[in-house]
C-alpha cells in the first residue's frame, strides 16, 4: 500500500511569521496513471466495479484533494468511489494573510480561540451538497463516509454532527471539533453512526490534547466513537493509521 501523508508542516506558526509549507514531490508523481479524474478543483477515484458506496475526504490546510486521492487510490476497493475536493484559496489570518487552500480561516491555534463560524458552516454545506449528489446517483446515505485530515477532518466532524441526516460513518485524522462550544445543542439527528478519530501523540500542530478534548466531547454525543492514539506520530499519517482507516472503511462499506 502506498503510504500517503499530508506533508503540510505549519512551522513558525506565529502571527508574525508566515507558515512554511512543505509538499512531497513524490505525492505528485504517484498520481500519474492512476484511476482517478480531476474535475472542478476536486479529484475523484472512480470505482472499477458497480458503484455502491462513496467516501468524501477533505485535505488539510494548504493542501489539495489530489494528494489524498493518490493515496486513497491505493486502497483498491472496486465498489467505492473516493471524492477529494479542494478547498478555495483564501487569506489565512494565522499565516499573516497569506493565501492558500483552506476550508475556513484560522485565527488562533488555541482550542478556545476565535473561530471562523461562517467559513466552517459554508464548508459543511459543501460537504452536504456533495453527499446529496451521491444520493441522487443512487447511493444511500448509510453507504457514504465523510472524513478528512486536520482542518478537513474538523469540517467533516462538524458537518456530520450538526446535520440532521446521518451518514454511514466519519473518519477524522489529526483534527479537532470546531465550534465545540455550540455542542451538544448543535448536535442534530441520530448520532449512532461510527466515528473513527485518530491522532498522533507528538502532533505539534493540532496538539494531542485537542484531540483528547474533542474525543471527550464527541463521546458524550455519539455511542459508536473510537479514539485511537498513535505513539510518536506527528502531524501526518502512518502505515498503521492508514491500515486502520482502510479497515474501518471496509467494515462500514462492505461490498454488496
């Protein structure tokens, strides 16, 4: 299996110093020749058999959907369609207004800091619109997983918990629950769908304690929540984490 990482390192992340973004050229190279298409700023891994399930996965700050599509393509599950949209390019306050793909503005790295409510909600609506397109294509909501890495995982988690119509499951990697103070009041509908939350205990960007605090909040609202810690893992993914993600997806979205 190809190990895929979002090598987006938010070094020097003070307001006074722009964030340094590092990308792996290997992620770009491994996209060539694979079975996915890139349309309207998103990358889609097409199913190679009858399409019976979908995974919508959002990238982290400064990345694009293309690198994650390259990794998800390595899962090679013929009945599953993987959709990896790319966020709009906007100024990011934490990065001195530098423009980059972002699902919402980031003002602070504090768990209790100011948040871009409008941006978070708008990105949540985008996920829901993609879900609706899949439903129109004949895929039941119970056969749709939404997820993401870092900022993308935050949007996916918020979207799943705040929407009255449940999804099949959620995968959130190295992320946090945005607008957490609005919960549990903001929680709507049936939250019995499975949630896999993964976090490295050496994460210097989205601090591990933020993941723990998120797990504490989410577990009170959801009966099927799993929080998995990866010792030594920083703000990235690992082979073990990706194997856990693949197994979760296959358990929730088996062939039919």
